């Protein structure tokens, strides 16, 4: 999330820094390589982008009398219908949805 540190880094250096941070903060005893951390992050980003797309469709339809939580529930239903699986990264999405790093597609539509 650090824009200064993240700017103009070599790919391998960036992922080694992410891996170092992951291992410093992890609570499980499982060991992961920098590559496995990168692949997990890519999967999470892909699913979050798909969920943001579903939420954007709900936002665009502008359902009257529907609060934010109901829109999120409708987006989860749409995600399950379209992708044939439940959205499993609520915990990540809740952290990343307000970050100004491109994860939140909805903000660009408002």
C-alpha cells in the first residue's frame, strides 16, 4: 500500500518484500514461497474484481430503497449466479474496498 516504496520496484524485489512482510505477520505454521503468496494475491484480486463488477451492476441499476448492505447481498447473489460459486473474500474486500489503489471499481463509476 506504500506508494513510495511500491513505485518503480523490480518485480522480484517487490514480491520478496511482500513475502518478508507475510512471514513476519503470519499466524499459521505453514510455510509459503514468495511465488505462492503472489499467486494467492492474484486469485484474491481476480475474485474481488469480479465481485466489484457485480456490485457495480447493482449500483448502476439504482434500486430504490435499498441500503448498502442490501446492495452487497444482492451482489453476492449475482456473483454466485454468474460464477457458480460463492464470493469467499469478504474479509479482504472489506479491507481493500476503500483503498485508493485500483481495487475498487465501484468508486470510478460514482
